[in-house]
């Protein structure tokens, strides 16, 4: 894409989970590395919502933290408007990028300082980046941000404990918008909220995107939420992307067996009578992943090649898919018998 806001190129993030040095010497074991993100590549166009979906532990939130700079990639590059953020070594060089990329966290109860008033929480990015001078002007901007998220200026004088979960998430969104960002990373922003409140927050996010021209990276394990908010979807499994497609294509014609199994968990309200296959097994240990395709122990279409050779993300049926069975034409049509 010529106008891509974000590009990830073969990004990896490893965590050292080894036992202490003396314990390794006594037990005769070596270092152990957890591959939280293992060669992820994708890009997001300006004004688009790209969603990452997958089971817990697949690496979605690690990708989110890599994009906003909370983690450094072990290898690969992350570019914001063509600038590799790993090349920015000083706080002064990082500041313009950090201002333009903000994050809304999963837990609205843990992401707000309980000792600060709401007006100070929202004003902090404005003061940090020097966007507005003068306390009266800053307070006027805070009041405007509170109105944008359907709260009132009077709420600025309260503490976070005075608000419900949905209201706290609105405060988190207002804080993220305070630095006038172009790109927001949303790490499961509705998973801790009631279903009715989830819908309000999602509608607010879509409305803000339209009005402010924002670009989103949306992280979720809820396929119904993904369908509501996304333009493109990336399906992750054990640190790798297994399928990337436009939302309509992914939900109508999923290619990868894992994507199909995930969609089989969504209730069939149309009562089509299509045969469903339950997601079986557990996500493997990322410290000691299976050989070949990481999904093969749970895949009903796996063969010997799947057990030994890791598939690459290649074009198939309009989607990008990492699956030998798809490339070899061994999968039945979506909705057909296995």
C-alpha cells in the first residue's frame, strides 16, 4: 500500500524464560526462549481498521505492545509512516512518533491512576507533548475531549473510582485522543465490559474514526466484535499469522482450518444446518512448539508434510494463507463435509 500508516516486516519477539544460571548448571539444562511473536508481517492503510484475532496466548497483545514501543522487537522492523521506530534511540527522537501512536488498554480499572483526577489524567499527554500552553486552554481542551467521548466537563473533577467500567474506558479513550494521534492500538478494549456497554464503546470508536480520520489496530478474541469493527483481519496462532483477508472474504470464505474452526464457534443464527466442527485440543506450549505447522496437532487435514515443514503465508482464494492443505487443494469448500 502506498499510504500505509504501519508496516511490520518479519517481526519477532523472544522472551528469555530460562531458569536462573545456577539452577541451569545444576540441572544440566540450557536457556529457554519463548517465541511470543514469530515472523509477523502486515501493513495497515490510513483510515483502516486492521483486527488481530486468535485464542489467548497467540501473541496478539505482544504485537500491540511492540507497535507502541512498550517492547522492542528481537528482529524485524516496525515502520510508522516509513520511519523504523527501532532507529529512534533517544526520547527526543521518539516523542513525535509516540504522540501520533496511542494505545487503549484492556482493563479500564487498572489503566487509570486512582490518585489523579480525571482532568489531570487527560491533560497529562497535552502537557507532556507541549501541545497547548496555559492552564485555562488545557482545561478547555480537556472539556472538549470529555464531550467527544459522551462525558461531561464536570466529570473532570472526579476520581476514576466514581465511574463504571464503560465510563472509565471512555476516559481512557479521551486520554489517548489528547495527544492528537493518527493511529490507535486498541488491545481488547471491550473484553472487561458488559455486552450492552461493549456496543456503546464500539459505536463510539467507529464514530471517532469517521470524525477524526483515525487508523486502528484492533486486538480481540471475540469474532462478533471483529466483524463489527474491522476492515481487514489477521488470524494469529502461536505467534504467527495463519490468514489475512478482508473482513467480508474471511467470514464468507475462510481458508485456513484454524480460521474455520474459530468461525464454527459463532452461533448460527440463520440456522443453515451447516455441519460444525468443534475446536479441539489446547494451544501448544510456545516454549516448545510443534515441528512444521504449529497447528497440525489440532488440524483435521494435517498430513506428514504439515508435521515437518512450516508453511509460508501465500495467496490463496483472495486471502493470504499459511497452510499446506490449502495450497495443495486438500480442503473441502467452506461449509462442505470434512
